C-alpha cells in the first residue's frame, strides 16, 4: 500500500495548496493523511464565531468536510496556536509530527516551502521546517525513542516535497520559491479542489479570490523535491511516487 502524508498549518491549506494531488492519489489507490498544525483560530474571516474556541470548533468541522470531499483517509488537526507557530517549542512540535509519521508510515510527504508558500505566511514556513525535521528524524531510533513501543517503530519516508509555483502573488511579502521539479496533472480534480476550498464556509470572503487564481492557471499542482532517501540528480517528474518502493 502506498501512503501520502501532507503537513499543513491551517484548515483550508489542504484544499488550496494540495487538494488536487490528494484527490488524484486517492483515485490511484493511495492512502492519504493530512496533519494540520492549528485549528485556524486566528483567522481574519470568522463566520459567526465570537471567540477563538468557537472558531476552532467550526473550522475543525469545515476541515472534516473538506477532507471528506478530497477523500482523505486520515485527517488530523493538532491544537497549536494559529499565527504563533514560530513561537512554539520546536522539539515538541517535531515530536508530534514524528509520532504521526511513525503511525501512518507514509512513503511520500508534502508540505509548504520554508518561504511560507505564495502567501508568505509564517505558519506555512514553520510547518515546512517542522515537517522537514520530522521527515528526517522519524527514521532515527535515537530521536524520541520513548515513542518506539506498542507496535510503533521508526519510519523513513522516501521523498519530501515542497509545494511551489511558477508565479508569485502581488501585494504579498516577497518570497523566493523552490524551483519546480514535479508537475502533477490534477485533471478534473481542479473542481474537487475548489469544492473542498468552499467547504471552509467561514472563509467564504476568500472563495472568489482563490478561484480567480487557480482557474486561469489550469489543472496542475507544482512541487519541489526537497529530500530523497535515494541520492539523485534532479529530473523532471510527473508522479510523486516515481521510484518509490512499497513498504509496510
Ligand atoms: Zn494557511
């Protein structure tokens, strides 16, 4: 069985940045997992919520609905504070992600680039840093050895990708994007991705802006191969699982 894990920062990232790939790899029989680090409680668009707790609980449900549309096998939201990932204890966040990797045992992982994606969001940047360390450390027995019991063993995912793009957004802080190594044709799952984004009802003020960016750019998601267990020169890829070996 092939397994794909995606590490994000906010509910709606899974749809906006990875939705087409999550849906298309589900169609190909791959089990998928999204680990979202925050419940999005600091969002500017808050629907009917009057407190952070209320917004968290609404956004957890919206995330569940979006993941249902994307047919995510294992949706997980952790409880870190939205907007403050750079203030968290790195060793603790990486510990939580390492445990998720050791449980789900993905061969391939996706996350943002350390620039923070097209929006340059600090939380996206930190999700990238945490995910990269967890990717490296989950395979080492001397990292979080207390996790290695009751059927949980160390696990090496084989490839890690950053989401990237062939454009930047105006009016956002400058970003230096990772070069494109991998282009996934998401076909009609462009529509699935847009519906999954629309499952985030509190974020309705962003729907039309999102569509105006993704529709004209077509049916592709772009990634950068950031790490691989097989030392290699960069080749242009059209499949995240190219060269991947099936593992338990
Ligand atoms: Zn986000």
